[in-house]
């Protein structure tokens, strides 16, 4: 197998991919967004958007796929996206699959448009990325104009409550926080670190945002976290996790909604 890590504007395949297996929900969503969802022959158990993705054959969990199921689908390309995937993981994946593996590592909001263009090129339909890429840029610029000149708001973005995972530096969500007029109070520990109560209290954000999944209760703050400035000022909110955690065209929705929370109109 061959691994190619995203970075080039024109991914190298001898011919357009016709049978693609996606190993990430964002890849699946983005392939549909550029109009080549019909090339998908397999996806992970978490690939649930758009609705047609739910009918795709399942190849296992994210980064824990069934190599036998993938091989049976005879893909000519496997695509994975992850903000935390190591090159060793990717090489191991390609070695087991013996098929081309293309890796996309999102680090910034603008990487979404670039990844859409790469997927369009891989499938021989580069023009399919044009409209969603333009929309991402337009909506980013609209938010930038709205928050221009306003002091950045100190914000903590919760990824998971127990253990308490947060958005950290170097992640594409960290970039979204900046674009939305925020200042991430988590400044170390990697893209999605575990944060202690003590560290959260010391950071004392003005706004606390929790990524919410269907059926998940709203955040609660037992002592001593009830002393947080965001809790006292009632600036605790939730955002649908898929709008912030998936580097897809819907990240523009997450950006706009986060900007509304940080800088109410």
C-alpha cells in the first residue's frame, strides 16, 4: 500500500478513484459535498451524514476498521482524515490494506476547502469543490467583518465532559475559535487535551461552550467549578458537536454560531 499525506494540491493517482472507502465521517460528508458520494463503497459506523451515507456498507469504527471488510469491497482508494493521526498509524493502515491510502490532517478552517478540492481531484471531479469552497470562504469573511475590532472573548470549548477533553492549540477548532473572535484559554497539551478542574478554574473563561451530542444533558458545574466566571455570568452554551468537530462545509455553521455566542448581535 502507498500512503500519501495531504499537502499537495493535486493528489497523485494513476486514474480517478471509482471505488472509495472512507475511514472518517468528515471524508464521507465531503465526498458527498463535492458530488461524488456515489463513488463510496464503504464507510465507518460513525458516518451518518448526509442521510444516504447511513446506507453504505460498514467497515468498522474510526481507526479500528475491519481490514477483511475493506478488502472485500475492492476499493481503489482509502481516505482517512484525522487531526491526531500519526504517520506511523497511516503507514500501518496502508501496509495492512495494500491499497493507496490518502490522509488528510485538518489543522485550520481553510483546510476544509483544500480537502474538498483534493477529494474532487482524487475522484476526477475537481469542479465539484468550487461552490462549497467559495461558500466556506464567504462565510468566514462575513464573520471576520462582524467581529473586527472587538476584544477577543476568553472561551473554553468542551469536547467531552468525563474525562474533560477540551479544544487545544493547533487544532482546526482552535482556529475556528480565533476566527469567531475568541481567545482559547487552553494553550498547551496538544489539539484535544484532558484538562484538570484546577487548570479550568485558573483559566476562568468568560464563555464556556460544550459540544453536544443527541441526548446528552446540558453541562452541570458542581463545586468548585460553579465559581467559574462563565457559570456566574450565565454564559454557558452548547453547540451541536457535528458543527464544530467535523471539518466539512458545516464548519461554517459552527463558526457563525460560535461568533454569535462570543459576540451577541
